C-alpha cells in the first residue's frame, strides 16, 4: 500500500507527460538489468559516464538487445577516476549529451522491473538527472541481487559475516568472469547472477 501511494505521489510530480509511460502497470515477463560507470561515488555531485543494460525475458538473457550509451561529462575526467572505470577521454569523443542519453535509457527500460548489483546507487545516479528535469524519481520496481544472495546465505551462517563483493558472489555461483570491466559486461554478469540465484541452493558445507 505504501509503495502504491508513493508511486502516485511521484506521478503527480511528473513535468512532462511524454514520460508517463514510466508509470504504466507492467504485466510482461521482462526485466532490465543495468549498471552505470561514474566519475565517483558521490550521488550528489559525481556524474554518469556510461550506462549499460540488458533485458531478461522468460529466464533468458537477450544479449543481442543490450543497451549502451556514453555521456559527456561537464568536466575533464581525473586520472584517479580513469583508474576506477577505465573510461578515457577518447572513449567519450562520440558521447551523447546527458539529456539525450537518459532519454534513450528511459525508453529502453519503460516501466519494466529493474535488477542490479548495489542498484540503489545506480538508481540514485539516474535520479540525479531526471529529478530536476522531469520532477520524478524512477518509479520502476527494483530488485537487488546482493540482497537475494544474502538472504540465501544467512540461513546457513546466521552469526557470520557474508562477503557481498561482486567477484565473491560470482565465484560462489560458479559464474564465469567476462573479463573486461564496463557497464554492459557488468550488467550481463549481474543478469547471470540473478538467474542463477532463482534456483541456487548454497553449499551447506560452508
């Protein structure tokens, strides 16, 4: 009930009805897994440099329908930032203006449910762009893969510390690492995690 009320209040703040589709009731069988690469971890001042996403339908990853977009930053990327996301200034030569990039992303996700790894951060970054522009925050249902993993592991080690690192979860689920670190690859690997977790039973020896 609370989520429904919050969604209605959010809808009232929408400044442009061309984006009303984000609030449509979704009854399909798809979800979108997405990831962002950013200039830092401060959701109030850092910027998105790239967004990668992939759609899951009927428990299959539609790898032929991935989404990838690069955004023009307002300032020069620092060397320290490059060591984190590996996006060089030359990689942004054909980057889109943020408004256009976010527009394309919103049309890709529509009102589908969203899935991600530490998804709260990525959603906050998207909201940083759409809140002043559209007056809303993303209304899509969101699922966090690390939370699913935690819930399954905690039943075995209720008093223990659970490592929720991306690579740790990948190894535990026996999912191959795709190597190159970028938003699209991270989205695909997260999609693989999500699907594996639907039927995964932790090894009780640990």
